[in-house]
C-alpha cells in the first residue's frame, strides 16, 4: 500500500504552495491546478544505437527523433497531420498517450484515449504504424482493434502483438509490409470475476505494481502469460449513486453497485498459473512452475535465451523468493536462486532483476541494507555491486561489456548538509567496485545534497539528469555520462524559482524520542505570524515510506504556513532508507510504534518556542489517516484536533498481499492484529476528529470508516465525518479534491 499511496499523497502534496509576499493570496483552486509543482521532462526513449532518442511532441501529435550529442531533431517518425489513415479513421483529434518502437525501429505501436481502470491498468485505442519497410517510407496508420483493449504487447520482431479483451488474450499478426492485420483468439475461458488472462487481479496490480503479465520470447515465436483464477475469491460490493462528474442518471432513485474480487487478510487468494503459447503451432501449454497453492508469481520475463523464461515466485508470507528458469515448450522449471528473510522480502526488490547475455542483477537486504548483486546464469553470485551503510533505491542497468552497474542510492557523499537517507545520488559502480558519482558536486564532495535521478541512453553514454532539493525546483539536463558536461538544459523552472523566492523554507531537523530514537523531520514556519502559532503535523508513516526528503515539495504544508500554521512532518520507525532493522521494527504490529513516534513528534512541536502547545493538530491520508486515528486513540496528550482521510481502521479489512507482508495472517497473529486495530482502542479517542471517506474507494473501503464511526457512537464519543459520493481513494472528480483540502484547512482553523 505505501509505495503506491505515498506516490498518491506526494502528487497531491506537490501541487500546493504559499505566496506570503504575493499581492494576492494563493487559492486552493490555483494550487490544485499545479502552478507550483514545476515543469519536468518525460524520460526519453533511447534508440538501439544509444546516440538518439525519441519523444512525443508537446501537442501530442507527433513522435520525433533527436540526437543526444546536441539535442537537435533529426527525424519525425510519426506525424498525425501527415499519415495515411485507413478508410473511415479520423485522426484529426487524436493525441498520442504513449507508444512503443519495434526493435528494428521500423514500426510503432501507438495508443490514445487512455481510460484508467484501477491504479495502473487502463484501456486505450491502439494503432499500428509502419514507418518504413525494406527501406521505403510507408506512413500507413491503422487501428489495431475495434474498441478499447488492454495490455497490448509487441513482439521483438514488431510484426506480432498480443492483447487482452474481456479477460481473454488475442493474437495479431501483420500479414505483410503493409497494414493488413489478422486477429486470432488465444484463450476462451476468460470471464469477469472468474478468470483473467495476462492482466493481474486487483490485489496483484495494487501491491505488486503490475498492469500486465505477458512476455515475448527473444525469437518472437512464443509468448508466455499468467492466468488468475479468482473464482473462489469473495466479492466486494461498492454502491454507485447518481452523483456528478460523472453523473449516472440510471441510479437517480435506486443505487447501482460495482462488484469486484477483493481478498482481505487471511482469506482466499486467486489461484495463479503460468502458460506459454506457440504462435506457429497454436499450442497452449501450462508451465510446471513450483508455486505454493496459496503463493504468488509477481513477475515473469524472458532472459536473452528463448528457452529460459524467468519466473519469480513467493510464498504467501512473502519471506521466501524463488527464481526459476522455465522452458516455454517443455514447461520444465529449474531453480536458479532463492532468497529468504525472517520478516519479508520487499516488493521493491522485484524490479532489480535484470538480465543480460551473461547473467543478471538481483537486490537483497541480506546484509541488513538493500544492495545489488550480480549472478551468472547458473545462479552463482559473481559480485556484490553496492556496499555500505546505505540503501539501494533504483537500478538503472548493468553493462556486461564494461562490467559497470548504474544505480541510485540513498547517499550523496560526505559533503551532504543533511543526513544521507534524505538524499538520492546517481552512481556508476565500476569493474573494481568503486562508486563513481554521476553528479557534479559528488565528484569534489562540496555542497552535496538533494535528490538526483536519471534516464540513460543505451550503452550508458548519455543521461537525462533530474535534480531538485528543498529550495530548488526540478532541473533537467541532458549530459554526457563520462564528463558530466551539460549538452542541453531541458528544464530549469527559472520562473518558478524566482516566483517563490522569499517564501517560507523547509528546515530539516533531527529529534530524539523519549526512548532515544533519532527521527528525521522538517518544519515550515509562517512568515506572517508573530508570537506562538498553532501547529499541524502532516504524516504518512507506513512501512518503507519516506516523506522527509531533500527534494522540491512546495506542497500543502506550505499552504498551511501561508494560513498561519507551523507545519511539521516527521518520519518515525518503519520508514525507508535507514536499513532493514529500522524498517522492520514495526513487523507484526503495524501502527503501534508509528503512533508512539507521532506522539513524540507532537511533544517535540510543543517544545518549540514559536508553537502554541495547546493548539497542535495531526492529519494524514490512507496509512497517514490510520496513523492519525491510532495516535488520537492511543494515549493522546498533545493533539487537540486531527483529520483522517481514507484510513484503514483494522487491517483485517485490508488486502492480503500488503497486510500479510507486514502482519502475517490474522490466524497466525491474532494479538498483533488486535494491537494494530483502531477499533480496539476507539474508546480512548481524545481530541476533535474529522474522518473522511469516498463511497467508491476500491482500495481502503469505506467500511473502515463506517465501522470505526459505529465504535465511536457506541462509546458515546463526539466526532465529525465527511463523505464524498462515488469517489475512490484519490477523492478526485469535479470539485472534490479542492473541497477536501479546503475542508482540512478550515477544520484546523476552527479547532486550533
């Protein structure tokens, strides 16, 4: 839940700002429009030669090829104003949502009119475009299918595709160099809320960060996919009302309902299986993958060998990961690597598995810190690539020729003015194991700070370098990896930087709790308040999350500062990038230690000379909402008011994968679930509370809010409640998101 929900909260937070020195006050409507978020540049798509990249133009009407060495355009691969569409296809209003270039760079898969389903999954209109064939420019543009479909995946040869429609997979083959397409149905057992082919069920998508599970072999002769049988998973019902934005007139008098499969902790999961399909023999073959009956297959991908499909399995408790190589024709599996952990293996480790011709990278916390390792194709460890008291945060790739790895870690060197875990640095790990910083300042050790990330060209010759810190909006440059010379500044947000000059700053600090733990935090003091001011803590706090980072965030805390509040954020125990031991302190008792640390943060706030100790509040969204409730119902002695948005109130209501990763099952850990439940401590609520839910929240169901509300009522406790009709976990649509942030601010103004 955290990885995804922190992204949600982060995106919401980044869109708010202050303007204490501006002639006119900043409104919530203006900041929700993203004015203070700053501009960025999407990651470019490197071509095979590593010397060029492709990108969609700002108007969404063309895909252009550029030269890395100078940033100049050298070719237009697709221009919707000049294509030759098939008869009856109007492309005048199309905008390109995304695209995939074939390996031979002669063909394009393009999609438009993207329609979200859940957090990652979507349907879209897909089009196939032949740029050239046999050296001749074709510029033929054809609709791939009638109607929107999901998970279209192109074969390496660019002439074959597979997609999902109505829970079944379909195969498409380009019959000639022109635009003739032929469609073939591959599976016929797909049915809503029963069988899903190639696309994950709700809980896999949410907690394993997936939107498809389809992999083509390198020779384009076979594709493999996962099948979810969710027939035995219990259904969950969410009511749908007429509402607005969008409006459902059919439910004006009697509500409808959205029904889907949602496994709560300890209940039955989907049965998972792996399959292959030979495009020439048309044969489907179930693969013999050794996975527990209640286990998971969170990833499949082909290695560079068409006879080796890499399949990752995990047991239900997610503390054992196995990597198999499976022959897609015989179906036979061979165990290559196994990793275990006393508590759990983090979902973040899954995407570190990347293959080249000789071996693969693999992430593990076996040393107490998340580090990167390199194995040969027999599963034998060759090197530990990263070492030290810091955590790996991203793997950009490994170059088997130079034997160099390219990574992001929570460390920017000894010159940093903030703790290492608050920073992110880009490094090359050379063949001798030396960490070479790929950012200026890192090489001379002077003034290192902030958050660096990158998107590399093939061969790691060039990179898009993204940088920001607490006082610097995102800067994007195109650079040479070898020299770090800036070839072109793609975005520097100079106007925004000038506009916010003189506004309140985030001041980083470390506080010590009553038990001696050092916690990272930041505070924002209002410019327009003299004497002691009320204070609001905004927090999230879920396992593996991190809100206190040296990065650009002119967010809701800044808006609160404009409104006269001291804004404070503190990361407690269980948060990221301080090693496995720190993160896993909360294992099997979620919320208990996190709430203790927020109470300590509240007491720290009360000790500040510019804070009115009698007027301190706390709020959060999702796990942050849960943390708010656990804090206000757990010996609260500092918070006068709190707001809990879309909160979990008892983890027995939440999904299997997330909950059991950190809590085991309710059957195995009944006491831990009792301690982690707001319901078990609801009678101890102290302070003014507003609890908020969306009636169509498919993630943290409104049931969580309704049950704790009932507990408060039966304990004769006063509280406030806000419901957003037909809104999901993001509470967006029409005026909803603006309204909720106004509500949070006004609630604290009223009660603090």
